[in-house]
């Protein structure tokens, strides 16, 4: 991490070399990176945001996995691959006096993955590898200023184009285009109640859709703010040719206890989702890790509970996070429930491919001495894939757990030693030839060193 007059950044970088006695094709250097930063190009006006991620990620959700972050068999063995994503985003902010503010922004994002097997390359035969994808996004908004006391508003526009070099398992390219314009009025009833609304139009073109989704969209709802530390928001409307719900809640109690949840329904691709995920990247003040602030867990460039592919999908995601610091103990609970439907028409059996993931993570850290901390983490994930009725339903259940001790050798250097375990059971038909079937388990003893600058 660093900060200067015109530069602010946070970066986690790890260089690792994995060597295998019986699987030499997996040997190689691995780069794990999470980072973001902002450069001030012109004071108070012109800025540049930069974000990046590199790390291990499953090629297929029903493949082999590991108890720790290491190279596992690539796409041919239903294992993991190296996933990369980065973004550059220059933007201009302008003040309109007491009437409002505005912003114009351009985002350039690239996403791709590479097999862990040194003998393989990204090609049509590598089912489960995300194709090289480039995203161009132009956006802007104008919003009301302090002259608007009770009636407030925001108007925004967005033009996005995403193109994949070749869809997973084929040589053809896949394109996603979206153009949208909306107006978001709000009215402050009193200190704790605000009425919300949105009206807009969007045009979406994608070969991944099974029906037309362009047209007028709207929502209406409210925001409750009973205190400065608590906020609840709920909206309902019509979008993507059907009902559309959105909700969020956050609160901070005494002793630093925090709780939050959110529910969103969006049409996305994995490349667009990777771009949006960068907006939730932040540094954890306690552990020093870069985390996803929605969950409090280490940041991951993509959702590892789903296959890597170039499909467009309707994503319905619920995320819950609770943090309980108590003297020398810190408890963290995170839960998620996500449904992805690549056919959009509905998320019911027989409508096409639908994927559902339910996950729960709990961790406990205890400060034994000023320089020694014990950490225990457990995770349960259940993923189901439906591709046309119960006879074509696949299921994957994963249990993970680890215990470790972290020793602070000095203010910038720490060592961690621990034991990790994973068990995965996969049942049902294979949707890809490189999926793993049956039961899989692993125990790992690990030692890591962490240096901060």
C-alpha cells in the first residue's frame, strides 16, 4: 500500500513456484495478484483508476479442487486454471456549483484464463476455459446538488460492448452490447424515510439470450435510515422482461459489530462481472488482506462456484456478511445464494441450463499474544446444475476447513503455518468431458511468509 500527492494504491503480489513429483506438466511459476489504485492526473478533475487480479480459479465448477491456493490439474483433468482480469478507467469529474456534479468515464477491461497444464493451450478443445474477452464501457452521470433539499435526482447513461475471441468449446466469437439511459428521482420525506424511483430504457444485444430483453424499465421503493449507522433499501420494478427486485441493508453496532446483506438481479457475462467486482475491492484493517467488502472474505476475481464460460446469464445473487469483534476474538460469518440462468426465460427445471450455488463460510481468529494469532475457517458449498429436468441435474458438494497460527515477526513480516482439508462429492451426469465425478479429498500442511511494504 502507498499514498502520495497524486497516487494512492493497494497491492498484494505473490510469486510462487509449484513442483510436482508425479505430475510434471503442472510445474511452473504462478503469479497471484490483487490490487487497485487511483492516479490524479489533473487536480480535482481528471483521474485514472487501475485494478488487477490474477489467481487460481476452477475451470469447471464440478472439477477437482485443492484445500489451499495451488496449481491443480488444468481443464483436461477438471481442475483449475490461472484467471486474469485487469481494468483501466480514466474519468472526468466536474462541479456545477450548488446545482450538482457530473462525471464522464471510460473503462477498458480484459479477462482471460490459462490452463495449468503446460502441454495445453487455449483452444476449442479446452472446454471450461474463459475465452480472451475485451470490454469497452462509456458511462456518465449528472446528479443534483445542495440546492435540491427534498427532491433529488440523478441521470445516467451507459454504453457497453464486450467481445470474446471464441466461445468456450467453439471457434466462434461472442458479443454482448448494452445501451442504457435512466433517470432516478428521490424524495426525502423526513430524516429516516426517502422514496426512490427509476425510469429508463435499455437496448441489449447478445447471442446468449433466448428472448428479447430491450425496452423500458422502471422500479419504485424506499430507503430507511433510522440512524447514521443503519440503512435499508428495497425496490421493485420491471426489467429484463419480468419482475425485478433489489434490496440492501447495512448496520454498525457497538463494539464494531457490522452486518450487511444485498440482493440484486442483473444480466451479465463473466467479463462484465469481473469488471464490476473491482468496485468492491478494499483493504481489511485487521488482517491486511485485500478483501471483497460484500463478504469480508479474500477478494476473488470471479465466482469460483460456476463454470468458466462466455455465456450471458441472468444473475440473482443474495450475499450476507456478519462481523463480530470481541476483545481478542473476531468472528466472521458469510453466506451466499446465487442463481444463474443462461436462457433468461425462467429459472425452472426444463427451461435450459440453470446453475444454483449456496455457500456458508465461518471463521474465528483469536489473539493468543500480541504477536501470535490462531485462525480457524470452515466453508460449505452446494452447487447444482440443471440442463433440462431432473434426469440432467448435476450436483457438487464441497467442505473445506483449515486451522493456522500467524506469527508477526516484525511490523512488516509475518509467518503462517497450518493444516487444510477439502472434500468434494460430485454426482449426476457430466455436462463437460473434463468434469470430475465421484469423491475427492485432500489434506495439506502449509507454511507461508508475508512481507508488506
